[in-house]
């Protein structure tokens, strides 16, 4: 698992991962690359393409605009990202940074467009800062400025709808104007357009603090703000594109075919979240939300039946007002769901809602506040690169590459581990029947013992050991991610169908093969089956030194015991031969072995190993006295072969019928 970028802290999580039915995933850095670049800007009531070329040849806006100057100033000052030391000689876009992906994108953009950002910050000393948090959804700082204006400058950036609500004026073409309804409408249209392109949008505003109220050396209080956080001046928007990870669309499609519901939980605006969800396949092509249906029909959203919509985008503010029953209704009736503008606390509510539906939930998280959701989920997944130490401690698994596709790989690996454990158990249990039935016949029908305890140990601790282990290395079947998630309450590792298959079907054929060999050798030596019934007491008695067979030949005690040991060795050899077929059929649970192929080198070695060990135990000098293993005629290895072929043919037919008639009684009764 670690080699596939899934570091499992809790081994029980591997089994849980295989039965996952819902994944609640973050967007940024998990579904996307977390390599943001500024794509567009909106100021002076126009949308401009951002110029991120090294030589600034792509500029399509007036850099002498006072509004651009104000926007760039906020972007440079209200920003905690910094270039790492020693990166000065590299091209700006290739420099490594310390800081958030969004702030890194803004830093690189302003470094290219304006230049010398770090020097500019040093000249405009920061007096106070309120970092971004998921509750306020804004970042604020107050600075001294190096211009002629001696007043403190307050700069703020954050979620555009939160920023615009804190503003009363807007800067247009260098002039401050009232922020009226018309300007708000223009702002909303531009915001929706940028968000609809799947871009993360941030709003920027500033405010000059009056010198009389806030003189030099004024003591600002960040805990209980003693400065204005409303009535500010709106300046503009910047939107950043964060491309989806290349492997994510295929991973989401794989989840859908595996019956796993993928829910996006993000702090981004619903429009942006919806666009990204469509881009990665969480909202599939052709799926419509309530808003889409309302727009098509030209009716208010309230008049649309929510159950008509396959997809659903839920705003965090709406989620806050919902009752558990309303949340359950959304989770049950919409297969494609996006939760936008959510807080980490709401992620916990979403996880609990999914669990109320009986889902096995995996949830991703990287922040300290994600810890409750990570703990509550059946499997918490922390980010190895961007994740906080607290989230890593709370999680069951850590994604070393922060990639959603690695979660799906983990789910597949979890299913494979569970599959291979089942196969190994099925193989191991099967030989119990040909091992125990000789004792039942010995007791019930009075036959000479067909299989000794030493030969049973040779099977369990010798020939069966390596083959059972080799099944752990079997490759996944082609349908492993096309099955519905396993129900952990009913689909146990060892269930009734597995026992019925191992004991009642394959095991019985193996026992028949063993007894066939036993009776063949006894008959060749003069003891017909009818003569063997009830002969046990005389056979095992040292006092009877002349026991006649079916032809009247007399057998001494020593001769009888040598024949018995030969039969037991042959019974042992027959179990090895029928276990060849059992090992091969246990490679798959549904697919044909021919489809699966014989590419498991460990299993191929195991076939050779168990055969070689059986031959060694049979023909090695001295073992006839030490283990009572007798040399066999070469022809005595053959009678069990038809039973081995029968096992293979029977199981291939069973699997074919399961594939041909899915859901039939054959699948219900024999698919383990």
C-alpha cells in the first residue's frame, strides 16, 4: 500500500477501505493539482486575462490604471506567501514558495506584473494581521505605507460575496463610487462567469483609516477589532485556475462502476465547485441540478421538484439551516452531490449523514479542524504533503501524494486483499474434507485407516503451506472495481457459501479421488471393497498373523501394515494432485482462470513445490521408517487425475453460469 502512496496507520483500515461505499473528498489539492495560477482579473468593471508571461508580452490591460495599482497593492500586502531562499535566479513561475497555493499564485502574478514584491512589503510595514479562517472567510492586514499618505492602510481579501458585503464603495477608473445595486449586479455576473469556468475567485478591498481616530502608534487589537471591518472600498477580483489531476476523472469513473458514491466537499463558491465537479466527472455529463432544470423551463427554482435532479449542489449556509431529515433526503435522492462553501465543522455533519444511510464512509482532510470528521469517518484519510500534524494523527491512512486517485487505488487494494484472503481460506479449508473423511470411514465402516495423522501433517504443514501463501500475491480480477461495495455486516470473510463450496462440493470431489486411489491399490493387492468393510479389528490385531484377502491369500501383520502405509501415501499423493486443481480454481472467484492467466510466479512455484515435496516424501530413502511414507508405483499417481480435471471443469462451469446469469440462484448459493 505504501508503494502506491497509501500509508496505512491502522491495519484494520485496509479491510474497511475495501468495503467503502462513499468517499467525501476535498477539492483543492486532492481532486486538483494545487498548482494555482492567476487566470483572470476583474476591475474597472471589465474582465481581463492575467499576464503570467516572464517578459510581460501578454498584457491586455492598462497597468497605469489607478484601480490596477490599488488591486496589485492589496494582492502584494495581504499575502503571506514568500519565495524560498536561493530561488532568486530562477524564472518566477518556477520558483518554489512557502505558503498557500492561492497566495503563491497571487505572489507570482504580482512579481511578474509589478516586481520586487518582498521589497515592497518591507517598505510597507505590517502592523496587524488577521489570518484567513473558514468562519470569516477573509484575511485582513493593516500597514504603514511608503507614500505621502500617512494614514494606515487596511487591506482585505477573501470570498468575494463576503468581501462585497463589507464594502460600501467601489473603485472605478481611479474614482471611488457608491456600491449601488447596479454595480452589485455587474459584480455578480462577473463572479458567476469566472466561477463557471471552474476558477477559484477572491475579492479584494481596502480602506484608509482616518488619522484622527487612528494616529501613529495606535494600539490595534486583533482579538476584539477596534478598527472598521465594514464600510470598506471594493477594488476588484482575481480568479485562479487549479487544473484537475490527470488521473482523477478515470478514478471517479472507476468509483462509479464500483458502486462508490463520490461527494465533493469544498470551501469554494458553488459555481466554481460545480464546474470542477463536472470537469472530473463527479457530476456526470447530462446530469442536471435543480438550478439547471429551472433555467431550462424558465421557472423559479422553488417550483422544481428536487427529486427530478440527479445532481445537487448544496451551499454551506443552506446546510447550516437543514435538519438531519433534510440532509438524509438529499443524500438518498441525489447520486451526485457537491457541498460548497462548507466549513470543516459541516464536513462532520455530512459524514454523520452518510453513516445514517448505512454507508461506509472515507473522508479526506488536511486541516486541524478536519480532525473530528476524520475521527468520525469509518476511514479518515489525511494529506501527506499539505496535511497538518493533527489531521495525520486523527487519520487511519495518509495519502503520500495528496491525490484522489490514490484513495481509489487504496480501495482497489483493500478489495484485492480481502479477495485474496478469501481465496487462501477457500483453498486451505477444502483439503479438510479428504483429511477427515478417512477417519469417519475408519470409525463408521471398520476399514483399515486410509490416511494417517503423519500424512495429514505433511499436507497441512508441507504441501499446502506455500500454495496458500501464494494466493496472497494473486493479481486483481478484471471485475474487482465493477462490483458493488461489500456489506461488512453480511459478507464476511468466511461465509456459508464459502464453507458449502469448500466442504460440500470441491472437498467432496477431492475425498472421492482419495478413496478411489485407496480402493484401487487395495483391490490390486487382493482386498476388494466388500472384504474391507468391518475388517479393522483383525487388520490392526498383532495376534492375527494370517488374514486372508478376497482371493484367499494370507497376509501377516507386517505385510498388512506396509500395504496400509502404501495406501496412505497414495491417498496423500491424490490430495496433492486434486489440490493442483483447487489452487488453480481459487485464483478467481468469478472470472475464468483462462481470462486471469497463470502470471502469478509465486503460485506457479507453489505448484512445482508441492509436487516436488510429495515426490520427495514418497521416494526418499528412510522415510518409510521415519514417516511411514512408501514408494509408489508410477501408475498409482494417475487415478486421481480425472478428479482433478473434474474439479477444474465443475468450477469453470459454475463461474460461467454466474457470469452468464448474474443474480441467479447459482450466484446466490455458490458465489463466495
